[in-house]
C-alpha cells in the first residue's frame, strides 16, 4: 500500500513537471480540428487559418478579405467580372498602374498600364498615345503620336528632329523643297 502511494506521488510529480516544462518551452496545443457542422468560425474564430484569416459570420466561412474576389474588403462584396481583389479593393489589373498585371505590381518609370503591361505611351509602338494604338509598319511613336520618320517634318529621321522653314523631310532627311 505504501509503495502504491509513493508511486502515485512520483507519477504526479512527473506529470506536473511535464506541464510546467511545456508552458516554459512555449509548447502550444495542436490546431483545432477541420471545421465541421457545428464547429464554424462564427462560433469558433480559431478555425480560420493564415491563408483565410477572416470569418464571414453570415456564411460561416473563413475567407481572405484582402484577396477574395467574392469577399473583397468586406464579406459579400463581389468584384465585377474581370477585376481582381488587391488588398481588399476591386481592381482592373489590365489597366491599374499600381497593380499592373498583378496585385501590388506598380509601374515605376512608365506612365501607363495597358493589358497588364507597363508602357510609356509617348514611345510605345503598340500603345502610342493610347492603349492599343499600334504604329503601322515602318512607323514610329513620337511623343505619343504615330509618325513616319521618313517624311514627317517634325520628326524627320528621329523623333523631335524638326526640319527648318521651307524644308521637307524625305528619306528621313531635311531638304529644301
Ligand atoms: C488602382 O488601384 C488602387 C488600389 O490599389 C485604387 O485605389 C485606384 O483607385 C486604382 N486606380 C484606378 C485608376 O482604377
Ligand atoms: C518599310 O521599310 C523597309 C526598309 O526600309 C522598306 O523596304 C519597306 O518598303 C517599307 N514599308 C513601308 C510600308 O513603308
């Protein structure tokens, strides 16, 4: 009988030291079980994980309000078709300079975002002056305008090269008429 008492005491000592050790080492309990009926985030916020940290109480679902097109910025806020949810805002990544082609991709040295690509409308031969405004064969984009460098008096040979008064531009060179 006495030995059983000692044994129990020993067991208690071991158990309590383990608990104390666990607390000291920052041990935490395993994650909660996968949400199932009755174990939903409206009642148990802990079920939402890092990828979907926000709980929409009405639908009892975990979402990411930063990126979810169906819950963008707030539960139930849907982005129009073709738009993405970037940091909780519905954005057209085809056109948005701050989110060009992808959320958070900012156009730095270019003035526009056309079809998800950063471009300089002043010089881009596929987007000259406006998105989609293509320069034809042998034509250039000078200051946002389509120009034929062979014949254009304001852009003769190269963009911005002006011919003097009375000159014409032929074969990209300024000549007297
Ligand atoms: C681009 O997206 C930002 C959000 O990142 C938004 O504030 C801004 O209004 C958008 N710009 C245009 C032109 O839609
Ligand atoms: C384009 O330039 C090339 C070479 O300079 C020339 O052979 C061709 O005829 C030009 N095409 C047009 C449509 O001007």
